[in-house]
C-alpha cells in the first residue's frame, strides 16, 4: 500500500507540474486577435510552443478556425479540413511535438493573412549552451631544440701544483722538519711519585713490625 500511495503521489505531482509549466497562447496577442488586421506571422515568430501548452483562438462570428494539412494551408484550401471550430473561443491543446496548420474558412480571409503554422517543441526548456571547446594542450618542446648546456665539471688541482706535494716544502709529509725537537722520555708524573712513597712507607712499617716482634 505504501508503494502504491507513493506512485499515486508522484503521478499527481507530475501532473500538477505539467499544468504549472503549461502556457496559454492567445492567437494574435493582447493587442491583436484571430482577424485580418493582425500580423499573425510576426506573432507566431515571437512565440515558443511546447507540449502541454494551449492555443487559444478568440474571434467574432464572421470567422472560424480550420485545422488543415500543410498543402491546404499553403494553398488556402478550405474544402477538406481536419477539424472545424466555430464557437468563438476555441482552446486547442498542443499534446504532441510537430507542426500544425490553421486557417480561417471564411472566403478570402486565408489569403488576407489568417493562416498560421505552429511548431510544437517536445519541451519548453531551452537547449543548454554547447560546451566551449577544450583548450589545446600546451606544445611540447621541439625535439630539434638543443638541450640546455650542463655545467662544466670542476677540475681538481693537479697534484704537481699542490703545496703538499712540492719537494722541500715544510708541509710535505715525507720531508723531515728541521724545527721539530728530539723526543725525550717524559718526567715521572706525580702519580708515580705518590705510589713510590706509599710503597716505601709500607716497607718501613713492615720492617718495624718484624723488629718489634723479635
């Protein structure tokens, strides 16, 4: 039941939307009508007709509305209309896309301009603008262009030019230094002296203890 109610609601909403979007087109506009004095062709060119709209003819008793084929429309032929309306306030629903043709059946009125061609569109929504062409991809560098010059490698100084390798140089590791003193044995440190004294004291103490024991 819930699904059925939902479908009914959606259908009703769709119908209401179609009715709300439908437009009523009074032939000839507010300042004209279905007569010989109105420029009906200019009025048609200013309108957009879509499925769901209504075409309204309002006219006096000396006029009528005939829906005809294209050939009868072009030749103002009134002998075999598809539909005939004479009520003075004719409402014709536009239920399907395509072209429909209407003329006045009164003698001579069609040739005086009382004929219109209605082109009904499938929807009243205007077509969306075509997307702009995508920008062309950026040009890749030409294969013939020379590659960027790489920095020249740094040249290390020649061993012959370095001061360390110069013969007789005081910085040369192989040359003896004239100024370096002769290495001598280091003097006894204070720690060694303290150890010597400690041993000497212990020795004397041990000797005294031996003598006292005797």
